[in-house]
C-alpha cells in the first residue's frame, strides 16, 4: 500500500488545504511497537462497542444526517458514483472539458426528473456537497467542496494532473430525502492519455513525515474492521484534529469502474493515533483507499492499494 503515484508530475492525493504526500519509506511497525498497537486496538474496539451499545439503547432520533446514518445509507444502496442518474436525480455537467495542468472551472447542477436544478441540500459532514475527482487510473485524487449559486449551479476551480477521463463523483444529501445520493460523470481532459499502473499493496507508507499504517484485511460482502495508525517523528499522533466533523475520512474506489464508498470513523473515535473504520466492499477486486486526516492545521492524504 502506498501514498505516491509513480507517474511524473502526478499528485497522489489532493484535498482542500492538503499538502502533497512524499515518497513512501515503509516502516514495518508504527511508533511504540506491536504491544502499543494491540493495546490501542483493544481500547478503540472497546469504546466502539460501548458507545454503540448505549446509542442503541437510547434510540434517540436525530434531526439530520449523522456520520453513521450517512455511511449506512450509502452502503445500503451499494457502491455509488457508477451512474449519472439515480433515485430521480441527475448530475448535469456544464463544463465541456478541462485542460491538464491548468486551473479551470468545473460547473455542474443536480437536476430532478423534470430537469429543474435542486437548490436545497442538507449539510452532511459540514458541507452540502462533497466532490471527488480522480483519473480513470486512480491517479490525481482530489476531494473538494464546490460553492452553489442561487440558480443551483455548483462551481469549483480544479487542476487536472494529466490528460484523460477525469471522474467526478458528487456526494450530497437532498433536503428531506431519506438518504444521501452519489452520482458520477466523466469530465474530458484532452491530450495523450497514458494510463499508469497502481502502486503495489503496502501496509505502511510515509506521508510528509507521518508514518501511516493500514491494519486489517477486507473480505467482499462482509463488514470489516480497519484501523489506521499514525505516527510522526517516531511518536504516536495523539492530537488529531477534526476534519469535516470527524477524526479522519476514508474513501474507497474500485479499480476499473471506480465504484465509490465514503466511510467515516466509528462513533467512539478520539483524537488519538488510531482511527477505526467499518468497511464493507461489494466485491472482490483491487481498491484504492484514500485516508484523509488533519494534524497541525493541515489536511493530508495517505493512499493505499488493497487487493480483496
């Protein structure tokens, strides 16, 4: 698993305000050693089970989408981002093309069955619209948040890293809808397209001096417990900052069709050096997992290749 893309001039992952990942230098054991990892895992899993038990007992309704509700809704529908239209909504692209290496405005609307633009969205993880951009070869990952004008047009300035189809995946929650919706469309980026190979699977990578380890395997169609361990300068990172309302985000994309899953940490997650996720992948295959985290006021991305 690795955070870097080996194609020249191509960034492995970009998020608003994110620094770029460095070349991986695998460290087989995160700071603190194996004993520290197992002790932290026991604490995280115990907290997750305890909070889940009392939340279930309380059964209190919520007024809007929560991280757990949002994740469950997407998983209930299966992977998202495969269709331009779904559940009565369509992703209408207003930008004919973008240019590799140059900033350009990406504009789109979410329209209903009659073609009218949707203008009322529920806030989900501190934003009304999450937009994932990635090349068809899973390079050049970006997670951005467009701004909507009064007519329902969303706009954001992006810079494609290379020619070729750029997949745009819109993750949003229509006001009053029972679940979130995820739609996808290809944005043309003219030029000679050269698909690059995925980096091989590695457990531990280095991103801007941070040692990031993905712990836990994935089985298709099953709920999998995945832990992400963070170390910095040889010490565990125990002061993670919230990023979009949570201590980390995990985006999974399947190689080939770019099926999309957006997973949020367990409710019991704390600003510690281990972040727990429950991940259900729909099928066997190769996936690229992008872990976003915030520390020292910067958002960084660690990218892993996982074969299921």
